[in-house]
C-alpha cells in the first residue's frame, strides 16, 4: 500500500481532533516564553494575512511570511528559502492571529525536518494582550 493509499484508508478526522493531534507533537510557547526565545535567537514567523497585520500591527523582528509560502520560505534546502532559514535546527515560533493555524503550520514545518518548530499559544492576540512590543499597523 502506498502512503497516499494508506492516508485515504484512515478514518477521517475533524479539524478539532487534527489540531489536538498535531499539538501533542509541539512544545507550544506562551507569549513571555516566545519573547524570551526570540531574544535567545529563535525566529518568530508571522503568518497572519496582510489585513490583520495592517489592522493590529507587527511584532518587531518577526519575519512576515504568508501562510501559503511558509514551507517554501523556511525549507533550509529550498531554492526559495528566506535568508533566515539557516538549518533544520533553527528554532521557529509560528504566529497566527489566535494560535490555531499556527499549530498546523508548525506541524508542517516538522515534516520538513524543522524539528524545533512550534507556535505561539494564543497567537498575536495573546502576545499583544501580554503587553509585549508591537509596532503599529497602518489601519
């Protein structure tokens, strides 16, 4: 049986169950932990779409990568990688708006071999609510 056939043969799961499953493989960080990780050299990656970044602002120093480009930009072996994608041991903290899509994105990065990838529990909104630095958006 091929991998594709095996995947199709598995029972379907809902998004809530999938999210729960992928989060078991992540060491999710709270806002203060993510801030400390960034100060220690972790790469914060903001995958929120432009309208949210313009409305709510940006985390200083975070690399902005649209979700649909994430794997291409962070694959250390890829021809379209960002300069920051220096190796598979890079600690990456993925940030979405509220901490849902970022979990799925971090799990995808694990599949690329970025074994230290994780996400920010509560997303950008938790970061901002914790009073951590935010640059104003244009909205």
